[in-house]
């Protein structure tokens, strides 16, 4: 009987040690599971970033390979100031008469926002066209300020582009839906 309390004590001590070891193993396992979850989250973020990067590269490749997408800078042959001659060919607007002629300077510019064209009359800026250059065709657009009394819209299609001459058509739509069509011819100024 004297051995019984000693055996009981040793059994309790053994059970206590095993419980401590088991609790310690459970803690370690829990910590390991948390680390694995964190790593899985980081792996998921990494995969998302990779797919985002790949989609940007794919978009960049499609832009450079697809000529139908508009350029962001004028080609050297177009960049600069051109003299314009415009002749009214059709009109049902009171302010434009068939045979009217206009002469202006058109400046083809580009910056970080893209490409555009300034129209100058007597060296004063009269309007700014937003521009697109697609497959050897220049498309220009101007919309007058909606608050002004003479709200007009202008569209220009320049589709005959040669080294020193660019030709096309300008359509002007007036506030009362009248329209006028001008032939446009742009020439590089002669160098002196």
C-alpha cells in the first residue's frame, strides 16, 4: 500500500507531463496553421499582382500591334504648323455661303494628354481640336462651349495625306442644326 501513493503520484506526474507536451504541441500546431494561412494570403496577393502585370503587358502589346488604335504623338511629317485653305462647298446655314474661303494656320501638337490641333487666325488661337490619327487618317473634333450663344460642332476628316499637302473635309453643325461643308487643304509653309 505504501507504493500505491507513490505510483499514483508518478502516474499523475506522467499524465501532467504528457498533457503539457500535448498542449505545447497543440500550440505549435496552431501557430504553424496561422503562419500557413498568412503565407497562403501572401501567395494569393502575389498571384493577383502577377495576373495584373500580365494583363498590362497584354494590353500594351495589343496597342503596339493594332494599327487601328490611335497614336499619342504626331508623326514627324505632320507635327508643326500648316497653312490652311478652306472653301465652302455646301451650306444651309446663314453665316456660311457656298464659295466662302477661309485661311488659317493649323498647328499639330502633342503632349502628355495626347494629340490635338490648334487653329490660329492672325496668330491668335481661335479653337482647339481634339485629334485622333488612325491608319493614315486624321480625325479632328471641336465642340463649342454649351454656355455660348453660338454653340457649334466641327468635325474634320483629313484622309488624303501626302508629304507636303493634306486634304480633307470639315463639317460644321450650327446651333439650329444647320450644316456647312468645307473642303480643306493644308500646305507646309515654304522655307525661305
